[in-house]
C-alpha cells in the first residue's frame, strides 16, 4: 500500500461505529478506504447493513489527524501493515468474516505453505500441563509447524518457548499496540520471538489497554490457524472463547482431557463432552486428524548463528563448541564470568536456539 492508501485505511479503521466487517463491506463496495470516506452519505446508506448511525461521524477530521500520527508511529518503528485484500495477508485469516482490515506485524514471519496451529490454555498451567505442552511441540517439530499463541503467562509462553527450543517459527498475538508489552516480564522474550517469527496485532499505539482487548485478540489466534489446541482450562476462560471462535470458523479444535476432579481440566473435558473438540491424548493425534503427511513436511529453515549474539554470548558459544557438553560451573570458570551472569547468558542463548540444557546441569551447542 502507498502511504496515502494506508492513511485513509487507518482513518476508516479508527471510526468507532465502523468495525472490521462494515469497513470491509464499504471498501468492497466503493473500491478503497479513501473512496469510502469521500463518498456521499446517501450512497453509503444504500449499502446493505450500513445505517445512519454508522456513518454520522464520517466527516470528523479528527480520524484523519489520528491516522497521520499512527502512520508516523508505524514508520518510526518499522511496523509492517498487512491489508486484508493484499496477497501477503495471512491466507486463513482472510477467510474470517471479522478478520482485521489492517494487521500490524513485527519480526520475521513467513506463513507461506506452512502448517499453522494455535496453542492456548490456562495462565496458571500445572506441571503436567507444561510437560504435555512441551512434548506436543517437540513431537510435532518434525512437521515444522508455526506455533501461534497469545504471549501471555502459562500455556502461551510455554508453547512459544518450546517452539523456539525446536527452531520452530512462533507468533505472539497481542492485545495492545506495539508501544507496550504485556505482561512486562515477557519483554525479555521479545527479541527471540521476533528472530524466530514475530508478533501480530490490530491495535493502535493509542488504544487503551482493556480486558476486552483479549477477547478481540483471540479471533486472530483462532483465525490464523488450521487448528486450535487447548492444553488446560478451568470451567470458564479465554482459551474456551478462542476454541468457540475457531469452531465458528470451521477450524479443528483439540482439547487435552484430565481427571474430573482437576479444576484446570473442567473446560477441556467440557469441550470434548460437548463435541466441540477432538480428544487429544497424544501429540500424534494432531497430524492424524489434520491429515498432515510426512511427504509434505516443509524443510526447516537454517538458523543464522551469531546474528543475535553479543560479545559474552559469542565467548560462551565458542567455548561450548570447542569443548562439547559442559557444566555451568565449568563454563563460568573458563569464560571468567560469575555463575549468576552465565546462567542469564545461557538462558538467553537457549531462547535464541543456539544452546540447549541437558540432564545433570550440562549445556551443549545446538
């Protein structure tokens, strides 16, 4: 899109009484967002589903002014804008009636010809939930899927870290603009996620951070993917909303069952009981139900080493490469760095996919 086209599309997106569905309908009828905003109200009222309340504020110059400021923010921060009619707009999301008119992206996301699955679940995930999530990603890694989640506490970050551990592309769908990050403690993972995929949002930098944002965000998580997997959920929760949205898009849903007395399994058990989800008892249930073929497996993307490594990380990497598996204490001694600092360096390198931990507090180069 040209800057002019993007400006008017942002302005249309920003009008409160015009949601994504109406905006797309107006654009399809008029041709472009600029043509929509310049069209006579009488003509717009002839479009099915467009009433006086929707367009009464169209001429308010504040929307274009706000769009100018947001366009500058987009340029200043290297944000990519995906327009719903463009070829590079995510294909599966394009088929969702309420998919965003504009989707904002940072990172290195490539969805072409890829299997894409969403993994969601409880924020207070149990140890068994973590173990299953990690095993799920590990076993599916042979198919090289893209792992989508919400970058939140618990299941989300577990799935995304597991994806990075296995050199898989991962996407975090955010419930706010790119001027902030939630939760703040996950800021340390942002560079690694961007290097191994990236982030999507349809929120502006000026949008207020609100609980309802998460429900709106969930449609993107469900819409991007061919299947949504719920690891754990209480009787009520955001992951169940995501599962319902996925069902409304005619996408597959999987739920990991649990014991009836386990509070974090009630939601998953109900999804299976109500026939809203396939029972997921083993990771290989996913490729079986989705009919993934090993013959169709995309080749893994080779990582570029050192691109994201600083001086101390390079020092640790070179030592491990030369000496194979080493204890944390030995690494600290050889690199002449305190143990607490080495621990942090190794964590960052693990997230970047260049080293991995082994039993017995050993580390090795991937």
